[in-house]
C-alpha cells in the first residue's frame, strides 16, 4: 500500500491531554490519531470530511462485484476467496454505475485497518443510506459476523450492498457506511442510565418503571401533527434511479406514497414494504455520549426498525426539546399492526473517551438535526 499523505492531519504542536475515560467510543480527535499512527490507512489518504463526531465514513473503491448470494467468510477464509467463489461479474465504479434493487454486491473499501488489540469496531449504514432502504453491511476477512471489527484486526474492509426499495447510482468514493471504534467496553445499568437522563434529558418525557439496562424504549408516533399531515411514507414499488450524489433533487411523490392517520385503526405493515416513520419521543444525545438504536427485537414484533442506528454526540442537544428519531421499518413474514405509542425499539447510550472536537449539527453540515418526519436528503423539501 502506498504511503498515506500526512498533510491532511498534521501533528499537533503539543501532545494532547489524555482521554477523560479509559473505555468508551473514540471521539473525532482520537480517530485522527489512529490515522496519524496508520492504524487507519488509505492509499489516497483520509479526508477531514470523513471524520464524524464519533465515527469514520468509509468510501467505496473502484470496483463492485455482483455476487449470487450474501455470505460471511468464516474463520478460515478471506472475503476475496468468497468473491472468487460467488462472484458473477465486475462493475467499474470510477464514472458511476447502477446497483440494482434486489441484487447483492460486494465492494472493497478504500480504507484499510491495522488496529491495536485494544481497539475494535462496529459499522452501520449512514442515515441517508438507511432512509433509502439500501442495506449495507461491513465484512472483514476471517469473520463470522457482519458489521463487527475485532480488536487487533489488520487487513482490508469490504461492504455488502443490497438496494431494497430503489436502484441507486454510486461511484468510487461514495460513502455508504461508517465505522465506530471503541476501546474496551462500557455499558449503563438501569440506575446509571436514569441518572444520565436526569442530568441531560435523554428523551422529552419521564421514564417508566421498566428495567432500562437494555436501553430506553422509543415508541411510534401515528397521529398527524399538524392535523392532516402524513404520519409516514411507504416506498413506491416502481420508480426511477436515485443518484446518491444528488442532494435535494428528487420529487417525493415520484418515490414515496404518503400515509395518513386512520383513527383507532393503527398502521398495518405489509410484508416486504418499506416505511419511513417517526418516534413519538424527541431524543437528546449529550456531547460526551453516542447512542445506537437496537435494530431488531423479536419481543416487540416481527419487524425490523432502524437500519441506520448511530446517533452522534450532539444529536438533538441544545434544541428546545431534542430531535425526533426517524425510523426505517420493514415487516417480516406476516402483516403486523403498529398502534400509536407502541414500543418499536430501544436507544442504547454509550460514553465516549472524551468530548469530541466536533459535534453533530449545522456547523459540520449535519442534515437531520431539527428533523420531524423527514425523508433522506436526496428529496426536495416542501
């Protein structure tokens, strides 16, 4: 691999102070340190715009491989071994290419890792990608899990891409998923999470008496506000392409069917359909924390909620009452009824090693800080 340019992240004149905590998620400044120490590498370097408050955006390489099935390499094989076994054809992404819905692609990423044994990672789709129902999962060599990077991993990164609702145009350098890095492990007990809520107001209502050690429950918001406004959107089955580089370009009605409240009837999720809905609660993530939506919980119903589950430090922070979570929802196997106020997922909070030197919000171009029910940034806003 060629030498990585160091000018993007020059050394600071003085050594930075140590982190406030020994365990937790790495903030933006710690991610830059991993770039400087070459634990994160890329032949073309790592750009500052890739560094988010508590994660790193990953970039597609120049080639995608259409494969006939999703796979995991297992403990004895590399991803390249599996591409050779299941690959159908190569697609050049340099000038842009279409990834068709219903198909599965494997794309080598530009980033390469050489982590220390104390650092491990978790990946997730970026918010805008999840809201388009583009299913992405990180894969590394010799693993039996998606979206997990074990401590001490040294090797390439790949992403499995499977558009579900819309065919999309991507190109070399497109950023579909992001990597969150951790040192050690940190989790909150029920009592500790309640104390954090008292200090920071994690959601805009009182917490109930149930055990919160698995996260704060979020519920679905189905009444329309203002009256007559949509309560959600359902992806249309036959649409045009979506170019991921075109922001504010597409007409909502060409791709989405608005859903309106039906008093006392709830919302019936049809198997296979894709919905955009919103939480009843407004969420706040303190500057020294990050949060993740638990993507699927069979105890609350046979559906998956929230493909893109990262909430960055500063999400909803400083707003009058936080920011609502937008939920990407699919039902599995059978029709399923959602009713107003029904629990649809849990929000798990985790401490950072330190407060990041950038926070989610307008200052870094974040798209969803004051959102209500909101589609991805690719669609025109009324």
